[in-house]
């Protein structure tokens, strides 16, 4: 019986009687981009590159900053020609535009009120040059992705921002970001060898081209003259020249790099320097060549606790003098907030608020050099008086990678962890400044006093070795009194930094909207006027990012502050940092976790039933709910563990009618019949495809999807295999080392076509017996499931039915938990091991606590492999680590098993969630195709003898994406060890 399309009302957030927010989008924007503007841009770029729905405008309106500016239109530029065409249009129509890549900037650099240009999606790529000494990078590539490409060469980028997993190289260069260790010598300004820039005029300049100056003079003679004139003016002013040099002896990203006029001899060289830190206001950086640095792999670090921020800051110069590459400072409030970060000791929540800690790290090329550094560190530590206020504190140096990674995880979570614990309804301002390193302790004290004076709770961290401090402020932008308090603090803070310390108002986050009004306070009128002249020389029409660096309005930093309405407890802690976006499978198709939350927040700003809310809700079902893989990758990437997928599953539940919930529960109670029907359907589709080609099964499933709805009926794919064998292998309980639970997906789907050999259950049984660890398959496994089928779709009653059934069955099979339960699909091991828990009652939850669930990768790698003899290997294998493996922490077992089976094992650099997500890839094949595009291109780039993973539906998804026959690594292991 056909079911109705879900109604939009369940997707509306909040109280229907809520009061609309003053900063809500007005009703006329419900139609999206004004039609005239949209039509003009479609004529320039084509419809595919013009995003004009109101939901498109809203999801691009927020970033990691405290600002929110809604663009008129969003354009997706694919190449330099697109950028030139957009710039030409903007100049001709008097429009303003802003470039946006990752949107991790903390000061509003990635926002605009007119034309916003997405330069992330189609701007990724890395080319390693000169054996790793240099690297050519496209601007939408993350820092982490570049470093992954450089690691085999023993090289690394100089800039190492805390957001390296999410921020892009284009943004790093445009903001002159530095990070934990870069200081003033390893930052973007010092390591950019050359760059390719599209000027506002549309001229494209590659500053690394030997003919760059000749071509620039021919194309832009007035610009060349203006740059050389500015250079002459600065060099003729000895006092100003000295001031510029002095300002850049400490970290400084406030304003344009006037030292580019001193460091560059020609217009192209000057342009190279000016573009670094220009924040998208002077041109578009289309490509960068960076000099790299050695990757010192010998590392030792310690997290050292002190009674106060001042005491910790006073110790910084000693560790810096001892050779520490990084000395990071965290105050007590930061440390306490980080207790919410997964993996951080829980007792940090009990740390005294007055305490502080230093994360001190030494790096060396080898163990001998590192040992010498460690002795120097110990000598420093012996002269200090650290404290140990909670049991987890050791105040010792360690070389253990896991422990060091945990320290850095806490440090990198500074903004998100503290921001996540802010009072409800407040927005978060992240400021950073620098003082001469010798005055760091004094600056810490002054900052604490100033925050207390204005009623702000301290939250301070920073790159202490470089005199660079970060602090956070939370206030309510909807409260005029709170905005006045923030304004008074900012005025006092800026004056303190400049007048007392002669410091930098922006050390590494770049000027942005919140410091632009204070630029002249720091630099003075002469230097500021030269910056205005620089802007006019390069962008005479004022097209690019007005107000981001230069702004004469003293109150500009108070405009556009975003309210943060509560929507759902699952996601209210989100500060919209964007760390989740690089791992989201739907990022290039529909929306990201951050955007899903941003859209909900705009709905909450609206009055119930407003035209804007109606439009957003109508588009939210497919864009957010249906195309979410709900794989948990966002929770792993989020420093405070926000699982937006859990919210999407909750919304799926709310869309269900009572009849649908009852039907799902009935399917759970009668899963034996459902499983049999599924096997029959798979077999029938396979045979139909073999006999009649793809047209018949595609037509049948297409008709059913139209009659019922696409989110309920799977689509036929040519990669779907035949059904699994009807019978499972015969085993005995006597002498079994473990209970083997073949997941329902492996009881329904067979292996890849044409491979022959045993089925996966047969392989697991054979491997276990061969290793002397036999397993037993219970006779009543059919009709049971890990419940992920129901939990992923939000069928709560059905999930509870199956979760309790499988736990009770597993308790009996394992003899009350005496034997481990081995599950042969990682997603099902995750489901049975963790995700069933919320759906259990008291009794079954207690039973579940007594079970030991092994993913089959763990069983094979840890318990079988030592007892197996490898007799034959493949020459090469490529592996697909699934998102479930990542969440279980067993991806290394996949690589280890593959290494036993193949002489060469490749893990694609762009490997990520395939988004097949059980049957999500059959319901929305476009999701899997988008999620796997980069990984698939890498895999198709060369041939491999084996294509391996450990989750049948993921293997089907990867086969669909690549055209290669993926199969379980356990099948390959069985072949490799077969007598």
C-alpha cells in the first residue's frame, strides 16, 4: 500500500508560540536570490554553479566567527575562468564578493552580504615537488591532506593551525595562519615560494613564472607603477621602515604585510608577499607553491600543571630556551571544559579554576638528539614547582604517541570545548593577540584583570613560546546591555594591547571584521593610509570583501553579530567551527553537519509558519535528513563529540506515522520472513539483470520508488551481487573458542560476482579452525539482527524489539558471556557492541554489559593471524577503511590483515565514509557517488590485484564507485593461508 510523503511539520523546531528573533531573515527572502540577479549569473556561469534557494543562502551565512551575514547568492566556481568571469561580472555590476573555502575563519572573513563564492568544492589537489622539498597545492585542500601527502617524504608544512584537519591552504595563506609551532619563521609568509593569483581585474599572475614581471607589466602597467611607488615611499621613510620591521618581529596578521614592499624587489615579488594575509581582499589565490620543512619523527611531550596562569606563563621562557618547539598554555577553565572531550581524563573537570598547564613538546630527527632535549627539559622542570591536583596528572615527559596525541587533542579543542560549555543563547568571540614573549606573564595578568573588570569569565590558551594568547568571550547579541559590555571590553583590550605592550591585535587569525575598526590604533595613520592605497591599487572598484581588513566605521565590529537560538540538546553546543565538514559524506552533494545545524537555527529564529520557515523546512527533508549517512564521522571529528547524525535519525523518527512505526516493529518481530524475502529479492534481481540486462530491474524498482517513495524502496544497482548461500556452514559448540555471528547483510548478499571460492561465513569458519581457534555458529541466528536497520532509520519501536532480542540471544549463545561473540561486519559489530544500548531495557542492558563483542577484524588479526601460515600473497592490494572501523578503532587491523595477504598495501589518502550506510546508497545512489568521488579517482588511477574491506554493503558501494571488485579481507586471508 503506497505511503504518503512525510509531512514537513515534524521538521519544524521549537515552540510554535516562540517569538521571532530580530535578526531573522525577512519573509521576502523566502524565494531565495532575487530573480534578476539569479538570471544574470546563470547566463554567466550556467545553472549548476548558481545556488539561489533560501536554504543555500542560509547555510553559507555562518562560519566559525561570531558574525552572520546572509549573501544574496552563492556561486560555485570550478576553475580560474569561472573566477575571472565572476570578477568581471562584479566589476561591471558594482557588486561585492567574498571567497569562502572551509569557513573556519574566526573573524568573519568568509562572509558577505552580496555574492559569495565557494572555492572549496572544486579546488582540491596536491603535487609533491623536488622530492618533498616543495609542494604545489590548490586552495581548497586541507592542511592535513597536504601533510599526508608529504609524510612519505619526511616533510611537513610550516603552518600548523589547530584546525589543520578542516582549514584549507587557501585560507591559511590568505590569513597568514601559523599555529602551534610556526611562530614568525615557519608561517605562510615565510614559506610561500610562489602563488598564482587572480586579480580583481581578472588578470592571472603566477609569481613563480620567470616572466611574471614582464607579463604583469604588460597586463597591469598602472598596478606595477603603484606598487613600486608604494615601495619607494616606505623605503624613503626610515622611521616607518623600522616600525614595520619591529611590528613583524612578533606574530602579527593585522592589516596588510607592508614588509612585502621591503622584501620584494619587483611588482611580482611584492604581490607574492601582499597576497599572504590579504584575507581575500586583494585577489583570489588559485594555487600555492610552498617550501616544506623536515618532519622530525622523534617526539617527546609533557603536560605540566601549575598553580596559576601567571606561574605557568613565567615558566615558558625556560622551556623555549631549552629548545622546545611548542609551548602551549591552557588556563583552568579551558582544562575543565576539555574534560568533555572524548579521551581526555574525566577528573580534569575537578581541576581548580585558578590552575593552568603547559603542553611542552620537543622534536628531533633521531632518538639520540631527542634524549639530549629531554635532559634539558628535566633540568628546567626540576627548578619549577608543578602541582598534581587530580590523579591523572603526572607532570612527566613521555614519548608514547597515544598519550601525546591525547594532549594535543585537548589543546586543539580549546575553542570548541570552551565554546560548547558556554551559556545557552550566547555567541562566542575568539580573539588572539601577541606581545613580546618576555612580557607574556605580565600580559596574562593584565588580560585576567580586564576580563574580570568587564564581567567575562576567563578562558585563555595560546602559543606561549611566541607570546601569542587566545581568549574566548561569550555574550548574548540579542541583549543591548551585553553588546555594550562586549564593546567596552574590546575598546579597553585593544588599547591595553597597543599602549601597554606595543603588541599585535591579531597574531595569527588575521584582522577580520572584529578588529578592522581598531587597525589604525595599532598601526598609526601613516601605515594605515598606505594600506588603503594598497587596497585601491589592487582593487580600485572595492569589489573584494569590503570591511574585512579596512573599515572606517568605529562600530563595524558590532554589526552582524549572530544570535544562537537553542534547537535541540543534541547539537546546541555547536559553535559552527566546521571541523565536521571534511569528513561528511554529503558535503559535496547537499549539506554538512554544520549546515544542518545552521538551517535549524534559522528555522528557530523565524516565527512559526513564516514563509522563510516553510521554505527551509520544505528543502530540509532531502538536503539534511534523507542524505545524511548517519555514520558518526562528524562526532569523531567534532572536538566535543556532537553527532549530527543522531539528530537526523531523531528527525526521521518524527517523520514516521504511527502506522510506519508499527510496520517496522512488525518487521522486527518477523525478521526471519523478512530476511528470507530479502534473499529472494536479491537473487531475483541478480537473475533478472543477468537475463534481461539492467533495464528490467531498474524499471521495476523505479516504478516502486515512484509509487511508494524513494526513501523506502531501494534502487537496483548493477553491482548488486547474487544472494548469499541459503545454508550457513555446519559447526559444533563443543570446543569452540568463540561464537560466530554472521551478520544479516552477509546472510543476504553473496560475494562479488565471478570470484568463486568460499562464502564469507565459510572463510571465517575455515580460518578459525586453521588457526586452532574454532568458532560455532548458532542454529537460530536467522531472524536476528544488530538492530542497525531500525536505529539508522529512526524506527524506535522496531529498534527496541530487535535490540532486546539479539542481546538475549547473544547472552544464551555465549553461555552468559563466557565466550566472545565475533561479528563479521564492522557496522554490525559497532551496532551490537554500542548502538543497541539506548534501546535496551534494564534487564537486557545488564546482559549486554556481560557480553564481549569482537569485530571480525580484531578476531582475525589478534587471535587467528599468529596461528596462520601465509602461503601465497597478492602483489598489491588497496583497502577501504570503513567509518565503522574508525569508530571502533580497528582500522589498523584491516591494514595488518591486508599486509599479510599482499606485498604492497595502499590506503587511499582520500579514503572516507562511502555513505552506502546499509541501504542508504541504494535509496540515494547519488550520496555514495559524491562521497566516494575522490577516493574512487585515486583507486582507478592504477591497478591492484586485490580490493579489500570488511563490510559487505561498503564493498558494494565501493564497487559501484570504482568498478572494481571489492571483497572482505577475510576472504583474501583465507586464500593466502589455504593449504
